[in-house]
C-alpha cells in the first residue's frame, strides 16, 4: 500500500502542474517563515509607534542607538534618504529626494518637534546671478595688468556655491586699489548662506584660474582688493546645485551619491553631496532610467528598457556597460540591492542582475500569467535576512511574498500587505508601516501558517487513507484531507499520536493541507497504523 510523507516545506511553486512538484514544495504556502526546513509561521508585526496618516516613506534617525521608537522620519511621498558620507559628522546629516526639491536635514533640524522631520534645508548652494562691478584708483606705478573678478556664496557649515557671472575685464595699474561693488544679496530660501568669497585672476595672460582674495559677510554689497597675497584656486567652478527634479537618491561608494534627473543619471562630487557637476552625467542609451541600486562597487541603472551597469572609482571616471537583458523595471520601489546583485519587478517576473549574471528569480516558480496576476507594478520591496520581500496589491487585496534569491526553491506568500518598509541595519530588524501603525516585523504573536502539499495521483482509485500523524513542536493544529479535489476531512490535531481518517470512499488524487501556529516538522498518511509506523 502507499504511504505519503511530507517534510521540508520549502514554499510554493505555481509554474509546474501540482502533480509534478517534489514533495518538499507545495501549491500553497501562506504566512510561512522560511529558513528552518519546517513549516512555521511568522510572528505578527508588532506595533511600536504611530505616525500621521497618509505616510508612504519611513526612515529611522538616531541610527547609532538601537531603538524601536526613536526617531521615525516619515513623508507623504515616496522619498529616498541617504546618510551623508562625512566621517566627522556628529549630527547624522541625511540627504533625501522625493519631497519636492532635493534637501538635507540633521538631528538638530529634523528632531526639533514631531512629526519628524521638523524642517530641512535645500540641498546645494545657489550661485550669484549678478556680476561684480569694478573701479580702480590710486596706483602710481607704470606696470599694468588685466583682472577679472567673481564671487561665491558660502553657508554657515562651509558649503560653497559655484562662482556667479564674472566681471568685465579691468585694465589697471599693478598697485591700484580696486573697489568691488554690486555684490548681490543671497537668494531667498533655506540655504544658510552667511558669507561671500571673492576670487580674481592673477593678472598673468596665460593663467585662467581664479584665486581666493577675501571673505566678507553676506550682508555686504561691496568690498575691495588691497593687493593682498592671493590664496587657493577656486575649487567650486563646476559645482552646480542638484537638479530640482532629482529623485531616487542612492548611496554609492567612495563618497558618491547618484540620482535620476529626466533621462539621465547624475552623480555628485565625491564626498560633496551638495555639488552635482554636469560633467558627471550618465546617459542610458535609448531608454529612460527609473530606479537605482548598488551591489559592491556597481551601480545598477534600471530603465524602461534594458538595465545598465556603472562602475568606477571616482565620478569623473565612471564606465557604463549595457546589459543584454530585456527586463524593464515596472515598479521602481520594487528595486532592492541584495549585496550580491539587484532585484526588481519586470513584466515577466522578479528580475535579477549581479555576480551570477542576469536571470529571472521567479522562473520555474511562477508563470508569466501568475506573475501578472500579482499586479507587479504595485510591488514595494526590500531585503531582510538575505531574502527578497515584496508587497503588492491585487484585486483590491494587499498581499506579499518572500523569496531566497540565491536558492529560489519556492515562494512564501503572505496574506497581508504593508504601505512602506525600512531595514534597520544596526538592529538587523525590519520595520513596516500599516496605515498609521509603525510595526516591527516578526515580533508579535505567531500568525497562522498554511501549507498545501503537491497533488498525489495514484495509478488507480483506491480506498481512502485510514490514518495520519503530524509531528510538531506544539498543538493544536488543523489537518485537512482533499480527495479528487474535494475536502473529505478536517480535524484539529491535538498531539503527535496517529489519528483516524474517514474510510468510506475511493479516490485517485490526494492532497494534505496544514494550518498551524506552531512549527511542524512533518506529516504522513497511510492505509493502516502498521504502515504509518514504518520509517
């Protein structure tokens, strides 16, 4: 006679017919926590804080201290926030895009009062728009030279703009005093500008550089050149403010940040997040970038066409490599850096490019129709415990799934969804947002996990199985038996002892379904107690 045994419980596979599955995967895996080789449920997300309604992004500031509650920054838009690459920063300067123009904040500004962030500054320092006027006088010598002046704005934390329009060339005596006027006041806006730096040429015909002359208060509109020794060459000549439409801010390596502007990817000056030279522009060919993520020292640019890889040690030496992988990104927020590669939602499945090349992680697990039924354009993703987590809304139902990108044997589905995700690397903890409830993942009471086995088809109809047993950590749990697609028996199992099944029918196909809040190691079904006792 036949004995049916199931263990392993490695998720669900929908791409194959239910009769063709191996015994360790099933047709249903719901709220099952992977990683232990058994059937165990996730803990329910545990509410640790509340936030204002309508939030779409969560980010925890205070990352040097482990905390579930301090301090949560939230936005009503899809924001990408990056911790600044400044070694001596003690105020956790954080840069972000997606809340209007690009901005930055720190613990002083952001945490002044709830809801956080309280306030933020515009990212970048605008250049002057008025050229200086010059007037030379007082010289008695006979030597002359030609001078050109310009000036920049400087903030209270030392950030400096690119120079504004240069002055008209001034022909003057070498010992002339030069009056500099018409220095424009800084523009309105939250930039923190409090100083003006004045630069000029050296007077040598073959030297085109601008050298530091002096620094004055931003409240002044005039100054003078009294013949003092010149300082360093102006360092900010190409340092533009970030584009107003910059989005998807992403941390790279060696102090670089990247973001998307229009049809290009822009990169900041290394370790200068407020300076975005136009020369550091990356242009994907024949496609528009929609999302960014990194693995190692590779920036993956996902587009509405093929992806592109960007590598290089400095922003002026980046190389672009198109990838022959026709999988567009249809859900920017599904994009996740996994350490060894990047995954994203494409029309055909969960796509991946990384150290092992490019492929579909869901190939062999879901058909394209299965994937499309999940409404992949709605997926929001993250990585947690080396696995990809994706949450989506299909048929007005919020749901989720979990997949091991390195060993995708099966998919673990979730019967609930979330609005936003945040991985706290300090605590190795995942936090999710559900409405106004900010919750810690897998921290509450056990959920109810469901697993339905493959479809077993016997050579011919047989009398029904007469007994079964379930090995679990604790009880009760629910055992269901399906025969020829019909639910024949449902029972609450209260111990590891074998139990009887109804024996009043014939059938050719059988499936077992388990519903449990406790870890289950295996289930078996046989035609007699003696068979069931066999190892």
